[in-house]
C-alpha cells in the first residue's frame, strides 16, 4: 500500500472546526463527495504505476486492477492510498519488486522499474487535490453553520 499525503495549515484549522461539529451525517456526506471528486486522480495514479510496471508476467495488469481510496484524517490531512490485491505498491514505488522466477517457484529475482511513478503523478495533481479538499471542508463548515 502506497500512501501520499497533502498537508496544509489551513486544513488543520478547518479540520478542527469540522471535528468540533460532531455531526456524523455531515462527515459521511463530505467523505462521499471527496471520494467522488478525487477518484479520477487516484485512477490516473494507478494507471501511471501500471505503465511503469513490467508488462511481462502480468504485473502491470495486476497493478492496473488496483484502486485508490481517499482517507481523510482531520488531524493529519487527506491521503490517497493505493491498493491492489497481492501486489506490493510500496515496492513498486521504490523501484524494485521481488518475485518468483517462472517455472522455478523456489528461485526469486529482483526486477527494477522507474521509482516514484505514483508519487510524481500525485504531485502533478497536488494543488488541485488540496483545493478540492479545502473547498469540501469549507462547504461542510458552511452547511453546519447554516
């Protein structure tokens, strides 16, 4: 699982305000809107990582089948977690993955690839994501006040 996080001082201030509201209905609605808004970026990050993965042996297909979820922690920030069944996304982000050799399951090999592909794709969208999260927090605070 790879995790990329966006932090902002304003986020922490707004997050504290939203947390103090203690309205689970508002929080669920906000998280749902954030998941919907940020899903395309997560898909682009997963696609970029699949493109950087070796195509022989099906690793890129397994990575492409992965998904990205938005995790909102009002104390720390919003993060994007990448998950794919059976594939270590953190190893792919580091640029090397260990795997068994085809036909020789007891022999393992290291395969190198372009490191930080997902992080670079995420950083390309970081400003847009930060704005979307801040707008969503602001909207939630306004709904609670109204």
